[in-house]
């Protein structure tokens, strides 16, 4: 009983890990989101650098330091370029996410094989569980009780037995046994063995 339960649990965990880790499309989407978020944070820093350079430029200008003023102007220009580049990165990462709608994940052959193996393992585990618990016999008896999936051999034997039990029938029990031996090799082997033991 313990084996099928643990097999089912392990198979479910394996399928879940494959489903989460194998999607290249979702990985690209997550990476594009992260790049966009980082670019927005970086753009905000460039704005802050631009503002700090502006206030520093005013201080250098008031003290008459022309070199300091020139350096701060260069820093402000560079910060503006940095902001523009970050905005381009944000636009590009957004276009990547938009383009992903036209992309389909390709399932690798090994993932397909693992899925098929997992399904086979689940089916085997369920069958072993049904067989070991006795539910298989119960289910089979219930289905036969409804009149479905009764083997043809059993139907033939019942028809023959009903003829023997009928008062107006001329079929003898010896003929019934002969018919069963002819139609069912397993019955014939069991009959011969029982006959040998009796003699």
C-alpha cells in the first residue's frame, strides 16, 4: 500500500518541477520584467545625479571655479544620456514581452518521455493499489453485476448450464463437461488433473 502512494507523490512532484522549470517563454518574460524594473530604478538614479550635478554646478559657479562648473555640466549631460538609454531599455524590454505572445514553447523530447513515463507509473501504481487492496475484484464484480464486460466463455458456459438445468432439456451433465473441456483449455487441464488425483 505504501509503494503506490509514494510513487504517486514522487511522480506528481517531478511533473510539477518539469512544468515550472521547462518553460523558456516564461523565463524570457520574467527576465524582460526584471530588466525593465532595473532600468526604471537606474533611470531614477540618473535623474538624481542630474539634479545633484545641477546644485553642485551652482556652488562651483558662485566660488568662481570654472573647471568645476565644466565638470558638473558634463556630468549633467551624461546623466541625460543615461536617462535616455534607460528609457530605450524599458521600451525594448516591453517590446520583448509583447513579441512573446507570438512565441510557443517547444517541449524537449526528454520532457515528453518523462511525462509518458510518469503517466505509465501512475497507471501502474493505481492498478497495483486496486489489486492489493481488493478493490479491483469489487469493481469487476460490480461491472459484471450490471451485465457489462462479461467474458464470452462465461456466457457460453451459463447458456449450456441453463440447458442442463431445464427440465425439458436432453443435455446431460457429461455433455456439459465435454463442452466446457472443448471450449476452455484451462478447464480441460484442471479437469484432467482432478481426474488423475481421483484415480
